């Protein structure tokens, strides 16, 4: 730590690491060795704030410091992380990372009754539930799509939609994410 710079308070450090899941905040990286980076440099801000700190792996931190990753991209990664973290569950976030990392994947097999785990991805129109499969053997994937399939038993399948493909592209490229308003069960019309 540079001389004269106070340490980042433990509670603040923990909050930033929890926000990123103790992984690099760049969706296509996700390395588990992390350090905190100031989005706007310490030299300019002279403060440690949650909004200005992001968890990065040493490699991405060095790339950011060298200007290989620009500040605007880093600000967007931080903003998108807030949306993803507040909107989607852990399984949904991991699925988004899988699709952002490998755009050739178009469908994913999930254990039967995963509709709750996929709720917001489906409600937001990013994924569509396709069909149930009684066992994984002899499976034909619809439309010859590239898929991640678990051959351990009953599954249901979710296809990424065009809207979902655009969402994961924007996530991977540090562009602004847009999501539907949160689904509210109680706002539906009642009989």
C-alpha cells in the first residue's frame, strides 16, 4: 500500500468482495484471487467508497491500471454488477456468465423443477423453458443447438432468447444493462 494511504476498512472491503462474489467483477474473467481497485484513482479521490471500489483479479487490475481497460468500462462493470446482484440469484448469475463466456451455447439443461431457480431470467424474457426430458441418454437437442447437458437424470431445458443473447453480450462488453421492472406476484389481476 502506498505510503500515507489509509487501509480500506474491513467492512467496506467485505462489502465490495461480497458484491462480486469474491471473484473478479469482470464477467468473462471471474478469477478467484482478488484485490480491490479504485475506479477513479485514489490520487484523485483521496477516499475509499463502495461506489468507487471494485474487486478485480491481479491481471485485470494491472490491465486497468495500464489503460487496457478504460475507466468508463470499469464504471459500467460496477453498475452492471449492482443490477445483476440485486436482480438475479446465484444460479441465474452463473448461467449468465456461462452464456457470456461462450456465445456458441444456446440451451442449458437444468435439474427438473428448476423453474424457481430460473424465475427472473424467464420472467425478464432472457430465457425460455423448452421441454422436460425423462433421462439424458439418447437426447436430441432441439435445432442442433450447442448445449450444456447433465446426463444424470430428469432435466428441463432453457433456451436463451434473442433478448437474452443481447443481454449477455452487453454484460460481457461492459455496456449498460436494462431489465424489466421486478416481477411482482401481487400486482397481477385477481379473480
